[in-house]
């Protein structure tokens, strides 16, 4: 069976991130992992995200990219992992 990886790109909005993760977790297909890509220089948001999701077994990885003000850098970081 195929396992999927869902990547969520976020900059600093915890409400959007929580809604996105909840939406993925509600899917009927259950063989997946989630990777969160944080595209911000905000250290507090990064640390809060790690603390909030560290015990969630569906979150495969949380990575951080240095923000250049656009989502492209975070998107390219996801592509580089594969």
C-alpha cells in the first residue's frame, strides 16, 4: 500500500496551521504522515509549533526555512527533500 506525505507550509498563523492539520487528520485514508514547513524567522512561533505537535505521531517532521517574504522558499525546501 502507498503511504502519503502531506506537507503544510506555514509562516506564522497558528490558527491556519491547526485547521490544516485537523483537516488532514479527518481524512478517511489513514496511511500518511504530515510534514510542517515553517517559513518564518519568528523563533517563538517555531518553538511553539514544535511544542504543540511534538507528541503527534502523524507529524513526521517539522522543518524551518529562512523566510524571504514569499512562500517559494518553503515550497522549494519541500521539493528538495524528495
